[in-house]
């Protein structure tokens, strides 16, 4: 036994098994990329096909399904899979990955077809390769290595493959949290953010606020602006004023995060009129806000309402504001058991001493933390999620699998 309380020969056998799966891991990620798993909220059919593919890989685990009904999706469900590998203790380490992906965006920006994987120079290119295919495959083959070895780990290991992470998690982790699955002493890892050298463990996330703005004007021929109220122009004025006011009022800095300040970004804009020579009478647009946890989301909404009211009082059209998503969560303590256990596994498997940080993204960890479960977010990624030409690094996928395979054998 080593000073870490583990049988080094047995662990070495498991890590060698992980390495032997390298080619199979590459094939599995390529297969997953080919299966579109886009939310109905983003124009897709959901995750049904990808879940069915995964079910065929889980024959060595105890498997349960906790599917959420959704009539818009293929099969009428949003699938959630839990695969369990029993350990000496009932206390469980959970590794939670998501099976949905975002749409490909403008295909003209891709060098290769987004849903046809390309293996090149140690990378696998394709939509969903990094987010969240790489960590999903890492966790799957870490557990498979343990199962195939016949060696019983210290802790029980559970893998959760969830739907709907990219569009709010209503049909995914929020649904699972309602199923009474999780123990108060369980430990949770969500491999959905990290750094390119594996040295960063995320313990905090900014609050997320998505806003929809509907600006009502008066439609008319473009040659008759004197009888129109141009909803597009009014929307632009409103959003620019709001953008400036939010940045002015919430300008604090927190160096735990990168970037270290709150962000307020105008993003999606819906089509208004179909022809150039019509002044639009309706404009619909959106803003993505990532707010430092020291600020209250309700204070941000109060500023939005103040700017909305002032614009509307000018008499140039009605403005409606809708909250599309609103989430906040407390940070995970830096000295929590899950952070300590994960740090030890990273140091042993990768020779890297990790540090902690916060992100502006929103992962499944936020829902666990809000429910009172300290959760660590970690993986080795280059941070190309949601970008054209997204890729996963094969070496990172294998190395992270070794970290996940070590965790159930360590003691805090």
C-alpha cells in the first residue's frame, strides 16, 4: 500500500487498461459526434439517438433511466442515464456529463463538416467533441477500466449522462435532482470546464441571466419614416443604453473568475421583416448576462426595468422584457472533500498541482451547488466549446480518464 492508501500495483493495472482503450475511445467519440443531439429549443430532435447508442456501451454496469417527458423531442422524451459501479462503500462519486450539443452555427466558418468527425494531428474535430463528448468518453472508459479489472474500488462510482444542459437543464439535471438519487455525503464532479494543462478546478460560477426584449413600433414603407416608429432603431438605442448602464453599475472585479468582471452581451436577434424597403414594427432580441456572485440578480433586473421605463416614457414604442433563464449558486468551498480528492487524483495521474478558479459559464454544477451539494468542475480542455472547428485533444481525453479511474480508490 502507498502513502495514499491505495494498492499501486492494482491501480497501475487499471491505468494500463485505460491506455489500452485509446483507439476505442477515439472511435466512440467519433460515433457520438455523428449523432446530432440538439435541443428542440434550438430546432433539434433532442438526445434520443445518442442515449440509445450509449446504452449499448453500458452492459458491464447497473443502469437506470430517468427520462423526462417532452413531446417536442424524438421518442417524446429527454433521456437521462445513470450507470453504477459498486464500491466497498455506499458513498458515491458522481461524474456528470451531458449528451446534448449546441447547433453548428454558420457552417461556412467550419473547415470540415460539423457532424462528420475528422481525426487529425492528435485532435478530433466536430461539434460536441469538447463539449461534452471528450469528458463523457473519459468518464465512461475510466469506469469501464475499473469494471473490466474486477477490482472493487473504495467508493461507488456513478456516471450520469444527462440531457438539456445547453438550454437550461430542465429536462436533465433538474429532473434528476427531483428523483431522490443523491446522498448528502456523495461527491460530485462535472467535467464541463477547465484548462489546457489540467491545472484548474472550477469551484464557482457567475450568476446567469438571459433576457428577451420585444420592442413594438409601427410598420410602414421605408420611404415613409414620418408615419412609422422603427422598432429596429428603438431596440438598438435601448440595448446600447442598457449595455452602458449595466457595465457602469456592476463594474466590480473578482480575480477568481476569467474574465474577472460581470459580462452583459447582446446576442441573438430574431428576423423582423423580409424585405429591405419595409420599416419593421417589431424587434425581438436577447442579452446574455453573466454576473459576479457578489451582485444580486434582482438588482440587475431593477436596472433593466429602470432603463426600459425611461425609453418607453419617450413615447417611441412599448418595450417588453422577459426573463428566459435566471440561475445562481453558491461556490464550492476550496477545502471541500471533493476538491481535495480530485486534486489528489490529478496530481498522481498527471503530475500537476491544481488551483481553483471560477467561470462565467453555467454548468450542471450550479444546480448541485444550489441544492447543497459541493461540486467540482474539471477537465483538460482548450476552451473551444461552441466555436466553429471545435475539437477534442486525444491525449487529454485519455489522461483525464486516468484521473477519473483513480478517484474511487483514493482516500481524502
